[in-house]
């Protein structure tokens, strides 16, 4: 008589797979809002860039326009500090708006994820 081998996954194997799937699901659930906020920041930067190229705005006016767009899009000041995170760079004869910021997303316990963003857009002639 030939004995058949049992095939399949054990309970411990199933538990390990479930833990891995749960970890990545938690990671996705926690990080999606951060990336959605970044899309709002990028959209606001692009809009202000187009506006400043047409009307030759000053640096203070650009920051004010960014603040207004962030307020409308509900981007909190705890995430982006306009004084610290927004800079203006001269590239040739053009001015570039640069937004560089970090977001720390708590996962569970004392584990957090740091996500860094760096965007730039042309803003017309440098004054």
C-alpha cells in the first residue's frame, strides 16, 4: 500500500502570509493620505508657477498665493512651513520655486515612516 503525502500550507505558513499582507495593507493605508497631500502641494506649486510667469509676482506674493492655495486645499501648516520649506533659486535669468519638506507618518508603537518630497517649478524672471 502506497501512502499519499498531504499537500498544502500549514497553519504557521498561513499566519506568516497573513502577517505580511496585513503589514503592507497598513503601510498603504497610512501612506496614501501623505501622497494625496503631496499631489495637492504639487498642483498648488504648478498653479502659482503659471500665475507668477504671467504677472511677474514678487517672492512675497508667490508665498502668499501658495498659502491661499494650501488653505483652500486643506494642506496643514504643520506639514509645510512656508518660511522654512519654500525657497527661491536663481537659474540663469529665471527664478525657480523650490518646495522641499518631510512628513513623518506614525505606523504603530514607536515605528514611524519618514517620506521626503522635493518639488520645483519655474516662476518667471528673477528680480
